[in-house]
């Protein structure tokens, strides 16, 4: 069986690969090489395999080249998209910064206007009190004039009665004294003049009282306009601050009470108005004024508290966010990373005291600042430090320069906010202040 198959296979090979001989001739000899069918078949098969492998390898390389070209093109497009997104974010940040500056200017302007309005309000209250006292004096004078006029009228009536009675008696007796008549005539004339003067004084007093009543009414309308403007200004100024502290997870009343207890700055909290009312109920204007003063006191305390909490940005120059707060690779990233140029200035985000300024493992060159309300901020991976431990800093003071020290893969600022020793997302404070500062 095997022999038949071998003979049949040999016949097939002979048909496609007939036996050949290669003659090798030299000057002295002639030799030949016999190429069997099987040898030719093996050589053909090997050549075919080499050719197929070359074709497949070339195709694979070509496809690889095409694929890598597409990948590079996709990577290039992704890079352009990323850069475009960074530019958009940078423009948005610049726009937010400009809006924050404009809001700060509007806030300062509102404070100035509130101060001017407060002065006008106090002057108006004082003027109104003076007018009320003056009106009371005029009314007293008017009452005295009316009583004097009535007394004169009574006296005049009595004199007229006596004259009539005396005239009848004198006429009947025929003994009227010219001197007595002149005296009585002069007395009557003087009495009439005094009466006319009292009437004129009374009329003048009534006119003055009407004028003062009109002036008081105009003053009340002016005060009401000032009150409304002040109330609107207070609402516009205080409401965003309420929302800012609430968005940052800070109870406004608790914060303000803490600031009020520890406040020792120049000026102090505003005191309520108090006028002598002689036992009468406090007027509505005084109540409104005291409500506005309470709002102004709240605004002033908010201004102080805002300087002591980290609502500001630690970087004012161009930057990009590279890593946010949260878990990554199973570990908590306890802050926010801002990437920028080497040496970019870094600023304190609130008033406080520097508790550490030096090298710390992992953080590199590090600055720690302790603020009010149990808040601490950290600024890591700096190239230079401009503060020392124990130094008091204000919001916006330059404290360091951006670098790549410690456990860092590139130049950036690692910014942390800790409350009671526990890390919180710094963007909570920064975003809360976007519509205010």
C-alpha cells in the first residue's frame, strides 16, 4: 500500500517537477547535479513559504504603519482639543477674575455709598428731631399768644363795660373830665394795638407751624427714600455673603458671633440709634435706622470674616488645573493642583499666622498657615519660600514661588485646606466666592 502511494506521489511530482540535471563543466572535467522531483518540490515549497512570509510581514508592517499614523493623528487631534479646552478654561478663569475684580469694586463702591447714606441718615434724624422740638416751641408760643389774646379781649370787654357805665353816670352828672377821657382813649388804643399784635403773632405762628409741618413731611419723605436705598443696598450686599458662607459649609451666624466676640479692630461694631422719647414708643424711623445699622454691622463683620477664611485664589497668574481633590489609585489626594511656570508667585488665601515654612517629606518646600475658625492652608512643592514660622500674613501676601520639590512629577502648586485637621476640597471655598469677590 505504501509503495503504491509512493509511486503515485512520485508520478504526480514527476508531472509538475520532472527530474533535471545541472551540468558543471570545467577545463578538465564535466560533472552534473541531479535534481530529483522531491528535491525540487521541497525547494519550491520553501521558496513559497519565504515569499508568503515576506508578503504577510510586509502587510503587517504596512498596516502597523497605517495604524500608528492614525494613532498619531488621533493623538495630535486630542492634544489640539486639550489645548483648546485649556485655552477656553484660561479665558473663563480670566473672565472670572475680571468679574471678581469688578464685583470687589462694586462692593467697595456700595460700602462708600452706604457710609455716605449713613451720615445723611444721621443728619436727617438729627434735623428732624430739631424740627420737632422747634414745632413744639412754636405751638407753645402759639398757645401763649392765644391765651394773651383772650386775656386782652376779656380786659377790653371789661373796659368797654366800665366806660359805658361810667359814661352814663358822668353824662347824668355833667362832670366828664377831659383828662380821664384822653387816658381811657389812649388805653383803648393801646389795648387795640396789643390785640392786633397778638392776632398777627398768632397768624405768623400758624403760618410758621404750617411751614414747619410741610418741611417735616418733606424731610420724612426724604428719610423714607434714604431708608429704602439703604435697605436695598444692604440686601444686595449682605445676601451674597450669606450664600457664600453657606456654600462653604460655614454657618453665617456662628461665624459672625465668633468675629464679634474677638473683634478688636479700629471702629468696632456699629451701635444702635437712641433718642429721648420721654416715655413714648420708639418711632418707626428709629426702628428702621437700627435695622439698617444692624445690617451694616453684619456687613462689616462679614468683611472681617471673609479676610480670615480662604476664599481667595492662591495663584493670580496663568495656570491650569491638573488634579482635583478626591481619591485616585485608592489614595486620597487631599488638595488641588495648579500647574504653571516655574517661579510663579503664590499668595496667601486668607489672613493668618505661618506655623511651618521649610522642607517636609513628600511636600518638598512647604508653607502652613493657621487661620481663624480652625482652618489651615498648605502650599507644597515650592521652589522658594518668602515667609518664616511665626510670621503673620494677610490675604494676598506673597508667601512662596511655584516649584517641583518633594514627591512631584512636574512644576505645580499642591494647595490644601484643612478644617479641624481634616482635609476638605479647596474648591468649595473658591467657588463659593466666585459671585462675591
